[in-house]
C-alpha cells in the first residue's frame, strides 16, 4: 500500500510540474495574452458601434459599399457591431475556430479600409491584428481546451 501511494504521489507531482512548466512557458503566456486581447477588442469595438464613444464608426464605410448596400449605412455598421460582438464571444469560447473567423473578418476590414483614402495607417494596424489572430489560432491548437 505504501508503495502504491508513493507511486501515485510521484505521478501527481510529475503532472503538476509539467502543468506548471506549460503554464509559465512563453508560448502559453503569448496564447493567454492573444486570447484575452482578441476577445476584448472585438467585443468593445462591436459595442462601440452602438454608442460612438471611441469614434464615429460610420466614417469607415466606403461610399461604394454604402451605395451597394440595401441597408442604410448606420444600420449596416450596427450589423457589423453585432458580428464583432459574436466573433469576440466566439473567441472566448472556441478560440481554435473563431481566431480564424476573426482573422478573415479583419481581412475584410482591411480591404474595406483600403477603399477609403487616408485610412491606410488603420489598415496596417488591422493587418497586425490579423497576424495576431492567426498566431492565436495556431497557439490554440496546443493550449485551448478541446
């Protein structure tokens, strides 16, 4: 009985040590930072489409898109806000899938911004966010709960 308890204790200690190493690894820390950021940023940006506390988001809708849309421009931006909130919640729950959804959404946003003169700097920033979303997707393969 003593031998069995010692073996179980050793296995438990080894598992705890392995978990501690994973939890403190730079890759896991990067995963946690990216996961947090790519949950919070889309949700806040989506919510702000309704309140305009950060910026008037309607200015980021190119005229060509506004003219082609059957929906009024402001309503279209509210729909965009809902999509962003859902994407952020998706990343919170299933980062292995929704990190790539956010990356694709950011690609659409970048294309949209490239249609508006004077917003190339924001398109570049969003390209960085797209790369972060792809990194989260890759890290999620290892660290996200299945």
